[in-house]
């Protein structure tokens, strides 16, 4: 199940990958003319209190994650922190800091003197992520299915509905974020915060598109979202075989 939209920043389109400059050093192509929202334009705006760097970095990180999910940051392409910083209206520093976080998450790698290359993932890697998620989440969900009340499961219905709303309009990034929110809420009922964090990281990684993958269709998202509601129904009914089947099928589905 899928992905994350930046709360305060919209990523301008299209992103410009690195190209070779006349000097022989590699530079990104000049950014487009689309303006960046004022919320993320620089660490300080005259007449307003300075924006704390970690806040700017967080907004940039959210926006970059959204761009990864949507494919705007294309697998295999190299992106320059200064050029992305110009696009966002900030210095290169918070962009580099956000990119270093994505390096740790396995989304990008450092290219010396050029910037950051988006990792090209394989179908095998995606299958491995699905397998690990299933190993973690299926036993927990089956245990919770035996102990959590139907009323508690019903309280998660709005989160399932949010995934349906994002799917209905084909918004892949919004779907990704609402999808992860739904899964986090399910696992949070276990009371194990470490489990929630590890599972969410694996889930995020599974949402990045493959280099040669076809675009996810709205119908795929709608079908994936429908599984959320079906899972809640099975959990409320304590139908363990259906719970197990739905979770495993969901991890291996086209939308993540």
C-alpha cells in the first residue's frame, strides 16, 4: 500500500537532472519558472521570524520523498543540491541535509562533485521488501485480530476512507501517505513503537517506483484501497484466515 505528500511544500515540476556544463564540471539544468510556495522559500523572510533550519529541512525532506514516490525524481538521474535549493528558494544546505537522510534510507547515493543519484531498484528488491513486511506484520495482525475489539477497529475506518479518497482522484503521493498512516495505526495497537517505526520505514521504501515500472493506474490504487476496508471488516469479524490472506496479497499487490 502506498505513499507521502509534503505538508507545506509542493515540489515544482519537472525536476532537472544533472547535465555536463561547458566548464567540464557537471551542473543541473536551470530550474523552471514555476514558483515555490512561500512556506519553504529560504531560512529567513524579511518581516517574519527566521524559519528554523530543521523545519526547512523537514519540509524539503517531505517534498523530496513525495517526488521519489511520484517519479519526479527519476531512478538513475543525478540531482544537484544547489539547483534543487534554488528551485525551493532555500540554500543548498537544507537540501543536502535532507538528501543525506535519503542516503541513509537507501533512496539516493552520493555522486562525488555532482550531487545525488536516485537509486535504481530491481523487482527482486521490491519482492524482498514485501517478504520482510509480511514476516513482521502478519503475525502481529493475527495476534491483534484475536484481542482488539470491533469498536477499536471501527475507529480506523476514516483512515481507510482517506486512502479511498486519494485513490479515487489518482493522487499517488497522497495515497502513499494515507496508506502508511493506515498501516501505522493498525500496528500501533500492538503498543510496540519500534515495530511501528521499522515497519513504516520498510513500507516507505516499498513505495518508490522501479526504473522501468509502468505508471500506477487509478484503478490499481482504487483496488488497493478497497483492500483496506476489507481488512478492517475481517479484523472486526475476527476472521483470521481472511486477515492473513488479505495482508499477504496486499503486500504483493501492484500499488504496494
